[in-house]
C-alpha cells in the first residue's frame, strides 16, 4: 500500500470533518451581552454617605455573573458593554449587543429612592404596564437620565426628555418584539434573586428604559436592590452579597437556557400552507377530497393575496403603515388556525425563518393604538410595527415621524 498517496486523502477527510464541526459550532453559537450600568463620569445611584457607587457594584456583579455563565456553559459566548470603569453611552450599549447579534441582553443596576425604607430586587422589560406605578416610572427616569451626560443627546434620542412623563407616552404604543422571551428570562432571574440572594420580591415589571428599547433581542434590566437603603447597601457592597447576586443571575440564565433548548427540541419541524381568511373557506372542502388540487388553489390564492397586499401598499408609498403584531410561529399557519383566535385582516411577514403575524393596516397612529389595545385583550403581548413600501421600519422612528407630521 502506498501510504504517501493515502495520507493526503486521510488528511483531507480529517480537515473536512473539522471544518464541518467548526461550522456547526459557529452556527449554534449563543451570545449573551451583559451590561454593567453607568461607569466613568456617571457614578449612578450612590449610598447616603456617597462612598458606595452603583457603577462599581454593577460592574463587579456583571463580570462575575458572566464568568459563572461561561464556566457552566463553555459553548455560550459572553460579552460585556464595559469591563472597566468607563462611561458608555446608552445607544452604544445597545449597539454593542446588536453588532454581536446577541441572543440575550442583560443590563445590571442598583435602585434608589428618596425614602430610605424602599428595598428589594426587581427586573424590568420594555413597555408600559396598565396602571403603571410612579415607582416604576421613577426607576426609568433615573436610569434614562444618563443621556444628559452625552453630547447631542437631544438629536441622538429625538428630543426625548428623561424627566418628562410625556416622553414616556411613546412606550404605550410599543412593546418589545421579544416581550415573551424577555419576561421568561426576567422571571427566571427574579426567582433566583429571591431564593439564592434572599432579596425581597418586588416582581417583574414593564417600563420605558431607553437601553432596552434599542436592542434587537430579548432584553432585561435588573435592579439588584436599593443602594439608598442602609441595610441593603451593606449587602450590595459586600463580597458575599455580590457573589449571591452574581449566582442569582447565572442560575436564572441557566433555567432560561435549559427551557429554551427544550422548546427548540420539541418545536414542530413540519411546514404548513398559509391562506387568507376570505379564501380558506373556498378551498377547505376541496382540500379534504383532492389534496393536490386544493394545494394548487391555495398557492394561487396566496399569490393573489400577496399581489393585492402589494397593490394596497403601493397606493400609500410615501405613508407609514402601522400594524399590530400579535403572534410568531416557526411555521406558516392556515387561516382557520385556532392560534389566530378569529382575528380578521390578518397577514404575516417572514424574518429570519420565523413567521410574524399582524392584523390591521392603517396610516393613522391613533387607530393603530386603539386596535393594539383591542388585540391585547386576547394577546397581551401585542405591539405596534411599522412598514413603508412593504418594508419593516423602526417603530420608534415611525411614531416620531408621524407625530412630526401630525402635531
């Protein structure tokens, strides 16, 4: 046997297998971006004696939590918005996460209140709760006030005033596209903050945090405790306290990550054919007797519906169209799917292999908001999305543009 000829083939095969393995690993990479709030010239909240700063506690907990996650899951990539005591603008923190194509964004903070008795941990996701509390609004105001230290913040945040309640009205029109996942992560971590770190349970809430609004993945903001409370400040600043808080975040991530993998393994892999509500009844009877013929009619109906949608959108080429997104699915859904719960004027768009279902189609923001509230009675996570020329655009930019044209 000629080993000189055989060796290159074996080497080539080995390299090919290695390349495939590396490719699969890269494709399955899970990225977590951990954001230590404040930093540098921005100390964040401070203790009563001004000796303990929020920025220092947040950084140490963020770095340690990331280390614990990496140790437990070497396959998970952990990145940070800052590793040292430096000032990072809010929009830059979100940009770092978006650029990294992160799967999760976790922002870590300490709370503060004028009253010295306030205590406990809580986790926030983006949005506006029904009957929002003044405490939640105050937390958002305090964290958002960081933008006042940035240059040209009025232009960067389109006139957003962190101290004005009116500025937070915009969050009533919006919800995070990843609200469901964000809430699941928030609940996992909140539970651990209460059990592992023994913190008083202040719950999971929604509020208008700018750092969460600009991210394009499930995102949460953790308030570890009140640095304004003398007893809690001692815990937050102690080595034992920081370790327990870090473990709480890592353990919460662990539970979320396990559930996520279970959901992916149990997700249906078969594809279904979609058809508009109006056309479903016309072909459903034939579908039972003549599947192939019915499928052809469904495809034709789909094409007709898409052409009709395109024609309608062309009529309002320069206008922004608002819709209410209420559901995502890994497969296309038939028009009579029980998951649509009888909603009318339903359409979908595809993004990253996921089918996202919307209802409504209006250029009037007030009508869109009324529809969102109506849909939210059935789908509490419903939120507004905006399109121009049939292309999805940033909802915040769309709302701001609409308001500028309709003062």
